[in-house]
């Protein structure tokens, strides 16, 4: 009977260890550089073509570290502290207010998040590994200044004129 209790205790302890390990996100799988694959269901190429602008004017890159998430575009960048949660992480401000939640899809090796636009709409972003050039060509129909004159919604829905 004592042997049975010891075996059961070891099995239960092993189960607890496996469960606790499965609950957390391994940040080593997520760390690195990411670039937009789709925004609002469209590729950056489709968005740029619909708006007659350089791809760099409508793309974003992200860098994930153990403790931060940085989003960069042709017009600047913003960095958030992160809190790891389940299969992703939360981006928080200095007061621990959650700005957005980023999910990691290990099967597709993508990260995704929803980002509120200035007009109140929300877009779904999916990012793949890598980086894109964020330098807007001077010869393109769009420019960094022009990119700032449209809302994100206009860019990502193709309604910019």
C-alpha cells in the first residue's frame, strides 16, 4: 500500500509538472522580428496597390523580446512592456493597463492581434517572421507624409483617395 501511494504521488506530480509547462508560452519561440502578412484580411501589397502608395507606407514590423513588443512603421515606432499569458502575451503601459493582446500560433508560426484604429474600428493583423523595408521611396506615388494623411482604415480597406 505504501508503494502504491508513492507511485501515485510521483504520477500526480509528473502530471502537475506537464500541465504547468504546457500552460506557459515559450518566449524563445516568439522572440525575434516579424512583419505584417495580412491586415484586415488583405496583404500589404493589396493595400498599397489599392491606395496607390509604396508598400513601405502601409507595412509594419515588430520585434519581440523577453520583456517588450515594438511595432515600427515608416512614420515611427512604439514599444510596450509585455506580460506572458497562455499562448501569447499582453502589451501593457507603465500603469499595467492592457493595450492589446498578441496570440502566437505555433502551427503556423505567426503572431496575431487586433488593433483599434483612430475611427474606432478594429483590424486583425497577422504577422510572419522577418522584416520589411520601411523606407518609402521618394519616386513612389505615396510618401511618408502622405501616409500620415490617411487613417489606417482608409489604407487597410482601400478607401484612401
